[in-house]
C-alpha cells in the first residue's frame, strides 16, 4: 500500500469506511499482496521438498555404502584376495609412504615398510602414523615468506587443493616438489608457492640402537654435510697455502731485494701479498659462513637425537638417576657441540700451518729445526700437563653442577612440602653447601686457566730468544740473512699454530667430563629396537605365565611363579597387603620391568618381542601417585593427541570430573601446575580421564581411586564397564573390588587365592575374608 494511505489516529467515520469498501485500487493491492504471499509459500514448500529428497538420496547412498562395505567384509572373511581392499585407500597409503620414504632417505633415515593389519587411528595424520611406526620424531614446520629459498631440510609438504603429500627436497638453492610415484619434479618459486599449504612436516633422524662412541657420534652428526665439510677443507687449505707465502716473501724481500734496493720486485711482491690477503680473507669468510651453517645443521640433528634416545630408554634406567642430572647431561651435548665445532677448523688449520712451516724449517736448516722441535715438544708437554690437571678439577665441577641443578629442581618441586614441614632453612643450607663447593671448584679451574694463559704469553718470546742464541752461538754463519728471516718467521708461525693446537686440545680435554655425563644415555640400549614386531589391534586378552622377578641379582624374590589370565572385557582386581608385589606385577605387565623368568602375552604374543610403545598406546594406565603434566586441563587430558575439547569433556564425564571442570571459570582452559592447583581426588580423576580418552582395550589402575568418594568411584567403575575393556585394578580399599568378575589375592609374591568376590567372601578364614574383616574393624 502506498505511504499515507492509512492515517493512524484519524477520527472514525461510517462514510470513510464505506468509501474504503468500494475503492477498487485498494482491492487490487490486496489481491497483489496475496499473490506475492502465495508465491513465497510455494517457493518455501519446493525448497523443503528438495531438501527432503536430498536427505532421502543421501540416506540411500549411505545404505548402499554400508552394504558395499559389508559385502567386502564378507568376501574377505571367506578368503577373498588381497586386492578386494579398496583401491583408493591402498593407493593413498602407498603414495603417502612413498613421499615419506623419499623425505626420509634425503634426511639419512631408513624407513621400514608399512605394517599390514596393524592398529590404526583414523584421527591420526597418515604421515604421523608412518613416523610413529618407524619410531621417528616429527615436527610441524610453518612455511612463511619466501620459504622455498631457506633450507630447512627435507620436508613433507601438502598440495593446497587436494591435500596430497609431496616431498619438498632442497636442490640448487631452492626447494623442489617431488612426486615419487611419477618422478615429477617441480621447482618451487613465487609463481607456484601458493599451490602448497603453508605447513610441512620434518623428520628427526634418531641415533642408532647400538652404543655410541665419540667417533660414531661425530659420524652421525656430519652425515649429510659432506658439502659443508668439503668447503671447510678447501677454505682451510687455500688460506694455509696463501699464508705460507708470508715467510718466503719476507726472506726474499728483506734478504735480497732490500739490500740491493730493487724497488720493482718489492712492489710486485707487495701487490701479490695484498691480493693473496684479499683471497685468503674471502676464503676465510666462506669458511666462517660454512661453519655457521654446519653448526645449525649439527644443532638441529644432534640435540633432538639425544633427547629422542633419552625418551626411548627403559624405565629402569631412570630409576638409577635423578631428573636434574639427566637434564643437565642431555643439554650438555649442545655445549659439547659448540666447543667441538669451534675448535675443529682451528685444529685443522693450525695443524696444516704447523706442518708446512716445519717443512720450511727442515729445508733451511735441519739441525736448527730439530732443536726447535725439541723445545716445542717440551712446551707441548707442559701445556698438556696443565690440560690434564684442569680436566681433573673440571670433571668434579661438572658432577657438582649437575648435582646442584638436580637439588634445585627437587627443592622447587617439593617446596609445598618443605613449607608444611617448616624446613625451608634446611633446604637452603643444603643448597648453599653445594653452591659453595661448586664455586670453590670454579676458582680452582680458573687458577689453572690463568696459569695456562700466562705461560701462553711467555713461551713465544722465550723460544724466539732461544733461536737467536742458537744462531749467535753454535749455528753462527750457517745461513744467510734472508734465510734467517724466513726461518725466524716460520718459527713464529709454527709457535702460533702450536699455541692454537694446545689451546684447542685443552678445550677438547675439558669437554671429556661432559661426555662422561652423557655417555650412560648413549650406551644404554633403547627399550624398543628395530626388530620389534607390531602388536596389531589388541582384543583385551592378557596372560602372564610363571612370572618370577627380583630387583637385584642377589635380592629376594618379589614375584614367585605368578600366573594369571584376563579375558577380553573382564574386570580383575588384585588385592593384598603392602609389599606383596601388586605394583611390581603391574610394572611387569606393561613392560616397565623384565621378568627373571616367565612371559607376558598380549593376544598370545610375547611382550618381550613386541613394540612395547605400540602396546601401551592401546592401554590406559594410571599408576600410583601419578602426577599430571603442567598446562591446561585440556592439554593434560588429551596430551599430544588431536582430540577435540568435546572428546576431552566426554573423557572427563567418564572420570566424574566434568562437573568440577564446569564450575571452574576457565573450564578446560584452566591452568594447572603439577597437582598444586587441584585436590587429590581431582588429580586422580584427571589421570583417569587421560587414560580413558583413547577408549583403550585394556585398563590398568594402581590405586587410581583411593582418593575418591564412594559415589565418584561408582561413576568411574560404571564408566569403565561401558567401555567393554579388560580391566586390572589394584586396590587397598576393598569396596573397589567387590564389583570385579574375579579377585586375585597376593601374599609374599604369590597368588594365594582367586575367584569371584562372593565366592571368596563365603570362605570362612579365607584371605579375602580376613582382609575385609580387618578393614571393617
């Protein structure tokens, strides 16, 4: 209706109402409005009908897909050939593995063939899954700016449109995208960089499983850096060769051309020396740039490899050493790398210069050269003796600093307990004693270094004085003035190179105590080696046969011929007095300890022959006194896995922790540090949620509900029952085990009674009956 056709608030009039009823324009506008309304309703009905048809068609397609998968499963179950597997899935897996193999080979890593029939997780990226099977650490790399011009090592990249992986390999100053299947190589540049996603995956090369000596560690570090080593050698040799011109030119100019006042040869030699100096400076610049690049390559290879080795060691290794000492030892490898990478070129260059100048000395006067060598040997012996003296105290200093770092770490970690006990002063006094001892060792090594520097500044003029005395005495007249100048310059350069060599050797000797600290990490064999088999998807069947275990060769038996069987989905509880071996049995079942005799079988497979890390990934384990990692609650529940916040909350629901999280202002983003921000019961439920988020096939609980009330404990028991997982629960609170399918009673390292809880409780004087009776008194 046109504006102004309706006047609100106008006085009512019968005549006006009648006029409206006979107004033809008004009726026409009303008809038009009804037509537009009907048209809109018709379009809405058509849209709803099309949506319904689309949903029906999608349901039909989904049903057909389910039918197709069911047919494929039936064909496979009656012995269908392997080609019945979906070609798209197989070809995709093969393509991803081919890309990963190309990147691994470029990084110096041997990638095994992909396992068949192993347990997979659809949420895990195929590249990460392949790396996990090969026990290779990975790191996500952000590709920004002109990333194709910066060498970050071989990478797995992804196509922007299809998401298909490609191998990004460095070649001739930029990256190339390589498709191993077709062999196609495309140089990446500004024109096609947008065809790739701004992310990549880097593979870290692990240390070999065998013990690592210094030589093996050096070979591992420089692998793949042949070009940089070649540039260092070339730069060093050219610099040394040009430096040898100095003594020859000095003798020729001052011994021949200057006395004869020949200006032209002097100018020519001066120009030649200037050009030689410029060339030597250019090669030295090349050498320094190559050294910087080599240091970065070594740092990105060696330090992650040592940490990877540390994380792959068996748990028995960590029981013998403190956290602070291990951290200091592992980080010490970076200090060793800096020292060694700095002195290696110096040793090479100084050694070459020394050999060349020694040859000049022998050429001009063999007798004087031998006398100079004898003096130099004495000087070298003095410096080496000083170095060994310094190492004696340096070794004690490294040990003292590692202990001090560990003491500081333990003090900060246990600060709440120290405050409760009012023992802060005692902790400070203990730290102060260690710090004072460390400073005393610092002063001792400092005094030795000062003495070495004094001798270093004194012996050069003393040796030069000795040479002058030889020429003024027994060797008078044995050489001309020009030959003497050349000989004296060569002696000076030889002494300088000797100084560099001795200082470098002292630095090398000072590194030995650091290597001794990290050597146990390098010598200990990893828990999982290359020949370990994959367990496949576990069903929950677990058996232990005749397990016998002691913590020391001469110690008493902790477990004596223990056997048990847990069927898929069964709830088995283990009870007994303290010290009877319950926790030790659990450690054997998850591979933390190795039995003296007997075996642990998962689905009939011996745990000792399996990849134990792959087995634990399918298990949920909550150990006694387990502590959450620092970070948000979300990070603590999902760890490094790609679970969503919704899935983390579902796990919290199963653990009876969801309501507590909802009451926190920041919810899942609440920060916690160890267990200081949450109660004991919340800590246990957090660890249970962490174990349940993967929906494991086997659950191991060691006093995991000791701090929970009965209602929360009931929630946890019902939640784990719905998972249909095999459960082994160790508990002192016997109300926890009354819902178990079977109860195992242990005493003195043996299983002395087992059966259903009701059956065992019905035995007067039985072990479980007595435990319950004593607990209810």
